[in-house]
C-alpha cells in the first residue's frame, strides 16, 4: 500500500514537472514572438519620425527666398523645428503657437513645410510666418522623405542633432525651454 502511494506521488511530481517545462517553453516562445513584433514596430516607427540623437540636415532645404540651403548656411546653435504639411489643420494650430509666441521665444523657431512652393508660400502668408518657413525639395531621398511624412512634428535641434521630441510646441517650450 505504501509502495502504491509513493508511486502515485512520484508520478504526480513527474507530471507536474513536465507541465512546468511545457509552460516554460510556451512562455519563452510567446516572449520571443512578442520581442520580434515590438522590434518590427519600433523599426517602422523610427523610420517615419525624427528621434533624439538623430542628425537633422538643413542642407538641401529650400529657404524662404527660394534658394537651396547648403550645410554651411544651416542655423547655428539651438532651434525649435516644426515639420508641417501646409494642408493639415493640426499643423496650422502648431504653427499658430509659434506665431503667437515667437516674439518671446529665446530659441529661434524654424518651420519646415512638406508642401510644394505655392502651398508653402500660402501657408506662411496665411499664418504670418513669412521668412520662417523652409520647404523640403522634391529631390529628397525616399528614406529621408519618410522622416517628414508625419506632421506635425516638433523637436529641438542643437548643432545639427535632434535633442528632444515633443507632442506640441507648448510642451517643447515648457519642458525643454531655454537652456
């Protein structure tokens, strides 16, 4: 009788151990699949917006006077950059924040439009931002153009490197204002 009870307990322990191994295997497999999905999402997202530590090149942008900027003409120091699509309503709101606060801003704003020359000029005139609005050229490489696809984007650039990304102009000025 004792032998049978002992065998039942041993069998239960072996079955429980097997169930734990199986559960561990399934959790590891699910965890690996989840990590892959997260990494793929991160890669898709990182290719469509600017991130801190990433280079931001002014060279090639078209200045308000219609001339193509060279890297030597890039603004020095720190700038608040707003990427807009001139036909986007939320971009109008973000640009309006810059217009309303630009006189009191210590960090100079730069607005980069993804639109064509006509739309960009109309946008700048409508929001009284003439002289601040640059535009992306039609000749941007596809991997660079995708960085400008999501609008509006607001971030600080210091010496050609994105240093902080914000959800709005107000947030950027409040959290990462003058330094």
